[in-house]
């Protein structure tokens, strides 16, 4: 059985609770054990790096050290958490002085980090060849003909990690592969790696609303029924501010935004309620019924 | 009388020194090709494009650079960093400049972003975790009264769906976390 230290991140305890429950359901179905990181703290999002580099580094280092104590590698479901933990890990591993400084600070919490932990996004754990095979063999027809726009977002692929080729960063395919394994139809659209506006929704509303409009239009043009996300901030921006985009641009978008784990969970036979489906502001009810109805018509 | 002047580092070097934990090529490598600007999804909201900003840094035009809203407009999507043909990491440069502008207190008081980042950081130093509803109230007035009403309506809907927590979470060892942070930076610099 594969085991990871699970770093849910702050959003998954609040706005993105449905991402949390659906992640746990999918992991359970796939026989992947997620042991929550003990007393984890916030990864810092973009704010700590605006304030102080060592502050940003030490707060992620604490999480890495806790995982090392638990003897497990970390998986994080949020793009920003993943990127912060990953880049901090890489910085500490290549810079002995930085590692010393961090360990001096970590002593204050009786921790030490020796650089023995790997960090992955939860999607990596769900797209290993074994996981994909398990999904393929267990998936029902539930998502048949559902056109899903796979929205990677930014920090799941960028900044590029060593060993990844240009095409893996410019046009990754693992999200599509996962959706196909779950029986859905991934659509192809040019903005799958474009920014959702992130924290600009608070700090520069006009800029964020425009990036969202571009993104929604791109997905709608591709014929998507639903956008699947792998990040709580992407999901929140796309869903909660869709109405704001409509007001600003006179558009009429009504695209449900689900976490990819909610869709995969549905394919694996988990009930709607257990996946948190029904808590969206833009209801997914109609599109999740549609494929079945469309299939019946044929 | 002979006067000697100690050599001063250039503004470019000052900026690069803020990037010690990051990798990436020196800004002198910039060929002003503007690939970064073309890749940026929010470039039209910046007063200087990323290309121009790097050019200004290399030219030592510190005041122009520090008065710019460019680095506070960056959303950290790293599209520029992925595309730079010279291996420069503009997104990390933007982070460096935000830190510089907070330390030197050079940011425009009307901008939301610096205060947001400070508030976010203070929350973490108190609780160890982020608490979304704690930031919103200070900033929703941006949209005027109708904006406030809309944000409240959305908050109520989220509340009804059980997606808004009323009580901020707190980690168990917050005291240790604070001592830990105090070993890398003075807490009263931010609190």
C-alpha cells in the first residue's frame, strides 16, 4: 500500500472542504493511504515571499521536517502549497548554509530537516501508471460523454522542475489521461495552463476578472460542460467570481467548476454527497445528469 | 586632499542579492526580447511591462522601478519564467522587489497588495494557518457599497453551503512556530 504524508493546506479546511473529502474518498478507493501531516502550518501562499524570503522558507521547512519525522513523502492537493513546499525543499537540498540556518530555527520546535522528503502534487499520486490502471478498471459509465476542461492552473507545472521536458510543461497530458481513465471526455483548449488571477482577486480585481473571463471563454469555446480544477484558489476564483465576470463583461457564463477528485470519485462509484457535490455556487446538477440522458437518447 | 569613495554596488546587484535562495541567470543576461511581457497574463494592468522593468533595473533607475506597480501586479503564474530564453526568472525578481519595497517602505499607500500580504503574514504568526474571511472585510470596500453588498451575498451563500468557517483554525504549537520564525527574522518587523 502506498502511503503519503497528506498536507491538506488551509483552504481545504474551509472554502475547499469538498476537495478534501473527495481527495480522501478517491485515495481510499485506490488503496492510497493519506496520513495527515501532524500539526502542519500554512505554506505561505504568495504573501510570505512578498514579505521575507527566509520567513517563507522556514515555514515550509517546518512542514518538511514534520514529514521527515513521520517517515513519509508529502502530497499536497493545492497548487500553491505544492509549489512552495517543492521549491523550499529543493532550495534546502542544494544549499547547505540555508539548511543549517533552517535547522537552527527548527530547533525551536524540536525539529530537524535532513532533506529526505520528496514533495508531489496529489495529482501525481493519482496518475501513476498503477493508479491510472486502477481507475480504468474500476470506473463506471457515470462520466460518459461528459466534456471536461482540464484546468491545470500554474504552479502545478511552473516553475519547471528539473527533469521535465518543455512539452511536459507546455502541453502536459496527465490530467487528460486521468479524465479519460475515469471515462470522461477531456476537451482541448488553449488556456489550460493560464493563470486564474490568483490573489489578484483581492488585490487587483479588474486584472483578475479579466483573466477569468479569458479562461471561461476559452473553456466554453471548446464545448466544455464543466471545468475540473486541481487547486482550491483556481476553483474559488472561477466559481465565486463567475457572476462578477458576467456583470463586468455582459456575458452569461454558467460553467460548473468541480475538483478533479469529485469527478474521479463519481466515476469510482462514490456518492454525490460524500464528494461534496451540491455545495457549488454554480450547480453541477444539470451537467452531471446530462451525459446519462444523452446516452439514453441514442 | 585625496578622497576615496568605497565602491557601491549597482541597483541590479542590490536586486540580485535579494534572490539568494533562488536559482536563475543574472539580469545582465536580459536581451530585452519581451518574451516575458508577451507571456504575462496581466501585463496590461502593469505600468511597466516585465521587460521594461528589467531594463530599468539594469539601467540603475531605482526610483522609477520602486514607484512601479508591476511587481505588486504579478500573480506569480511563472509564465515569464518558463519562457525566458536567457534563463532569467522574472517572477522571482518580482518577489524580490515586493520585499524591497516593503522594507524600504516605498510602496503606494493606495495599493491593496502590500497591506494584504502583511495582513496575511500577521495572521499566520498568530495562528499558524490562513483564514480567508479575516482578509476580506478590509478590502471589499474597493468596489464601493454595491461591491460590499455583493461580497456579503456571496459570503452568505457560502455560509449556507457550509463553506465558510466562523472560527479561525489554530495550530497546536503556535508558540514554537513563533520562536522558530524569530530565529530568522524580527517578529516586530511585521507585527
